[in-house]
């Protein structure tokens, strides 16, 4: 057995996370302008990067919808990569122990 084997669990869990991200961004982008809590789901799925975004916007004074959306999308991509690598690592550990 090779160590480069792709874990099905990692792909499935990362896919579920990415579907949640797409749903959160869809809700945010389809919301009317007066719906102030439309982006809360994006903030939740992009955690812990939203904390960094808050710090960046406070220190630099950047208050742009485009910048915030791009930064949160980048945070979601980082989260997806972390989820995939972590689940794949755990799957490898479990397959070696059996």
C-alpha cells in the first residue's frame, strides 16, 4: 500500500464543507441590501480567519465589501485545505495501525 493513497473520507468531508461555503456565499449575495445579517453564515464558515479580518480592517481602515468577501473566500479555501489534509492524515494513521 502506498502513502499517497487518497482518502475518501477526506474528499467527502471537504466536499460537504465546500457545499456549506457555497450555500453561505449564495445566501449573502442573494440577500437584499437592507438584510444586515445575510453574511453571518459566511462569517461562521470562514472562522478563524474572520478574527484576522477584523484585526486587518481595524488597523488598516479598509472597509470594502469586495475586500471582505475576497478575504473570507480565501479563508474558506484555507479551511478546506486544512480539513482535507487533517482528515487524510488521520485516515493514514488509522490505516497503518490496522
